[in-house]
């Protein structure tokens, strides 16, 4: 729902810094957060003692990096020195847990929860999604931040997933802690209902019983009958995303839209502001957009920001509400500063400008390949690729030769070198000698080796390759109608969706 003068916001950066600098007191109606947590690690690893001297880990996409190191120790001291219930809770955790990764997790969460309480309106609510490994500690921390009287529900999200380990039952649920800011139930809450079971309907058959329940100043009812409903319980049976789900985008911890839809419908109204400080691939903001809420998303990786922008455009197209991205480089000096501060983030940002997906940064990975971009341009449907190399430092003809060798080795159609500096004349000559790729579908020629500067990317120049709306670099999100409770069909990929596509008989 449009609000005059408002633009939705997507922030790149540490959410603690973003919250403190950019989000005003009592402006947010609903917070949902799913903090990264190493749920694949064993319980013993999470509680392993650390020596406290390890350098802060390089934050990489989709990895959980909570560790007890010098940064965590500094944050612990800062929060404890602020005093109050949160200080006492952290001190108790340290006595119980020692200087472990679990303590680091709680230490990093504490000031963020304090800020989230600050930005919530008096009528606002917060939903904290967590792993059962740490949910009991987080509940104590939430009690310290919001007060025990603000606790509303511990929602069990139940799903069917075979996760079996020897000596224990299969774990088939997550925990969602629901707190309001107001202690006395003055928060927004729209009752949700579920169909009455067949057994209950049988008992009620032929009766005109009416069930009422109170929720603040609101009253809801349901009448026994074939369409009878009862208030939604705190046990939610919502399927996880299967590998072939239309909305799956390849993000390991992606949550189903149906789960977020329940939360957003229950605890906000149209036009309200929804905030997700660990936005990931953007499920919260996508559902908020569809349900006509305003939104703020924050994430610390440029890859996540790229995924979110692509998802929003794929899902809503021309219907997408105005939004702005804050924290991304907008000039060459900005880009240079990012490259010096964090080479990986610079790399992901640069690749995002051309819609390419980064390769996994693993030991022994192919050198010279920082990203890939896929496309189709012929009737047989063969997937073709563009290889990308990103260089923030000094570049020479040797880098052009290296890229040309990688393109040949990978049997790729095109190679692109993204660089900070202007290419030299010898570099341009070496690139030109690689010749052209001729598209069988378009009957067009494209330089096999291309040199692009950050300045050119910021000015809007892109890769010269056969464009197709259905390129498979990023999976397209399903088309979503605004105000709809259901996702729509996939975006059309035929020539009618883009006049630049090759002839129909070649698709």
C-alpha cells in the first residue's frame, strides 16, 4: 500500500549499525528475524571453548559465523556495561556456557534485540525464528529485553523432513518466539483460523453451536458446519520447500512464503511497516510487498541483496512498489573502498551489477573464475555460459590471457574481465584477438573476451551477450499478484515477454 513520501528500503550492511543509524524510534509495526545459526554443527561444537584470539571470520554468503573471538568479547563487554536485565542475562549465560560459540551468538543477538525493541511501535510485535538448539537461551534473552509479560506464544513450525540421527528422535520442527512490545495485549493481532477437523464436525453435525473468543478488543466467531473453523493454534503444519518448489531460489535456509504470510497477516495491517534485519533471499519482504505492507530489509552480503532485487523484479515487475537500496557503492571511490575493506563483498557486488552468480569459494576451485552467467540462444536448448573474472587491483595483459585460457578450458562462449582501472592498449588488443561468438539463434556477433570497468558498470554498461528473459543464472521467482494470498504463475519466458528475444521457432 503506497504511503505518500515513503519508499521501501533494502540496506546492505551490519544490521546493528543500520538499525542505529537509519531506523527511528517506534516506527516499525512488525519484526520477523531468522538469524543465521549453525544448525548443522553438533551441539558439542557450539559449546566448544575458544581461546578468544581468533581473528573475526570473513563473512561469506549463507554461512553462519558466530564465534567467540575478540569482536564477540568486545561486544559482550559493551552490552554488559550498559547494565539492566540484558546485562544480567549475559553474565549468567557466561557463567553457564563459558566463552563458547553459543555465548558469542547470544552476545551478538543481545544488542540487536535491544535495537529492535526500540524501533517497534507500542502496538508492534516481533517474531524470532530459531533452532531448538538455542531457542531456550533466546527465550531467556527475549524475556530480558522485552519483559516476560510480553511473551505471547512459542510457535512450533512443524514440517515433514527426514532428519534422523542415531540415539534421538527425528527433529521435524523449528521454534518461533512471538513477543509484543506492549505488556498488556495492546498489540495488533488479527485472529487466524483453521478448518475444524472431521472428527469435530461429526460431533457437531446438526448443531448450531457458536464459539467465541476474545483477543484484545476484537471478537471472532465460527459456526459449526461444513465450513466451520477454529482459532489457529501455536502448532503450524506448513510444508518446507521441496527441491522442485516454484518459489525455491537456491538459498539454503529459505523459508516458505506461506509461513511468513501467517505471521504478517496476524500481526500487521495493510500499510504497516514490516522489518526483517536478516533478510537472506527476501521471503519476508516479498510477502510483505504482496500483502500491501511497507517494508525494510537488511542483509550483510551483496549476494543476498542481488538475490532480493532479482526476486522482487521477477515476482512483481511493473507492479513493484518504489524502493531504494542503501549502502551499495554508487561511485568508483565507493567501489574502491569496498574492495579494500572486503574483497569478497566487492566481488559479489560487481557480479550483481551484471546479474551473474558467484562461484563457490572453495579450496582447489577453478582459478580465474569468480562468477558465471548462463543463457540460451538456440532451439535445442543447450545451456551456454559467460565466465567472469573480477579484479580490484592492478591488471595487465596477463589477466586477459589467463581469462582466455579459462574460457577455452571451460568451453565457455564468452569471458568478461571486470576491473577497477582502465584497460591498457595491449590489453584491448589481446582481447580483440580472441574474436567473436556468433549466436545461432540471434545471428549476432559478440566479443569472446570483453573488458568492463567499474566506472562503465556504474554508468549502466553491461555484458554484450545474447539476451534472453529466461536466462538461468538466477532462478526466477513465481509471479505474485499484489494483495494475493497465493503466488501466481511463472513469468512468461516466450518472445511475447520481451521483443529482444530470438524468433519463436528457436525457443
